[in-house]
C-alpha cells in the first residue's frame, strides 16, 4: 500500500525583525492635537516673520541714506544734519565700550548672586530673592537713567578721579585729558556703563540661576559621597554643567546692553569721536543717537537714523544667534543621547 504524499508548505516565513533597530511608534493624532500643533507652529513662525518685517522696514527706510553716503556711513565719525554728513564710526565703538563696561560689572555680581540663590540661600529665602531679582528687571529704564543722573553720577566723581590719578599711568584708558575739574568726570562712558550694568544684572542672574538649578542631582550626591565640600561640589559639578548657559546669558546681556537707549541718552554727553578714555566726559551709542536726533531730523537724516538702527539690529541679532548657538552646544542645553 503506497503512503500518501504530504503537500509541501511553500509559504515564506515572515521576516524576523532586526533586534538592533527600534520600532517606530506612532500614535494617531486627534483633531485637537493637530490644532494645537498648528497653533504652536504658527506662533514659532510668527517670530521669524516679525523679525523679517522689522529688518525689511529698516532696510527700506534706510536705503536712501545708504545710497547717498555709501560705505562712508561705516567710516565717518561726524553726524551733521544740516550738511547731510552721517557716520556711525564713532558711536558704534563707544556703544560697544559701554556694553563691555556693563558686562565687567554685571557678570561677577550676577554669577555670585545666582550661585547664592541656587546653592547657599535658605530654602525659605529663595523665593523672596528670586522675586527681588525679577523686580529689578521690571523697573523701567528711564528710572535707572534718572537715578544714575541725579544720584549716582555726583557720587562717582570722587571714584573716577581716584582711578584716573592712581591707575591712569599703567592703564592708559583710565586717563582723563583736559584738566582735573568735576565736569571732566561726569557724563562719561564709565558712568553710563555702570548704570546699564544694573539693568542687565537681572537677566544674567535669572538665566544663570536656572542653569545652575538644573545640575543633575546624581552628580551632586556623588560629589558629596566622595567627600567633597559644598564649594567643591559647586566647582566640579554645578559650574562645569552651567558653563555654556552662563556664556549664553552673558551674550544675551551684552545684546541688551548694546540696545539700551533712555538711560544712556540721559547720562552720556554726545561726542562724535572714538575715545577709549572711559572716565572722561563724552561718549555715545547708536541707540542714544537715534533718541537724541530723531526730533530734529529731516527726510534724509531720518533715513540715516533708520540705517543706524539697521546696523544695531544686525549686531544685536548676531549676538543673540551666537548666544543661542553656545547654549545649544553646551551640556546644559544639548539633549543627551544615552
């Protein structure tokens, strides 16, 4: 008797999934999710649209002056409305100098305050300190300018004279030319930078405090477990973790200092020449130039002010982009891959 032949199974077995390749998990999006995603996308794109419109407006209004004066707009140190002679070669370096002086004062104070609030202050005192720092950021700039003009400046004359007499020899930028009179030390770049530093301290302090507070708790406890003191833990864990964020905060503060207008316009004595002597009378910035010359400008002069605003806008934008790049490349700003 012949055995029945069983039919051969010709079906191909399903492929074995690659264990090294993660599965793609997707969840169905509801109408509410799609609407919320669209709102977020529109809000994000609106920032780029607004920035582009501002740049286009400044470029459109400043084209007339740029065509009239050409590249001399960046090299000319005079600003004469009647003669239609315009240039920012003097106010641009002086504005950068004011911002640098503000950073030299604000950075140590801000980092110290941020470390104290996040690491050393009692827990019950921290909310009050955070509120005080935020309150400083809410004070209008004109209040800082009036305070600096009527309170700080008369009391800074003695300090400026002492710095010029004792440190002006080895440090040429602290020398004061033109005699030793009280008016030689007023309305200076140093006083303007000091007032601006008070305005950027809250920005740098708040951002630095947020970065320091995000330091991993495991690494903090590991440092303590190895016998580290609190300062040792801060030096080996908190500061390295927040280095990139602090750099970004400082650069954002620099951009804020570059754009300060009212306080600088109230304090500074406009002088259209490049001066590296920070203690002597005279100085300027692009923002103060726009505020002081706007009311007396005709058509071409107003176009020149718009062109100056375009230069300041571009410089501030570059500083903020660089700050964002530093934050994204830092340990505290980049996403972990493990």
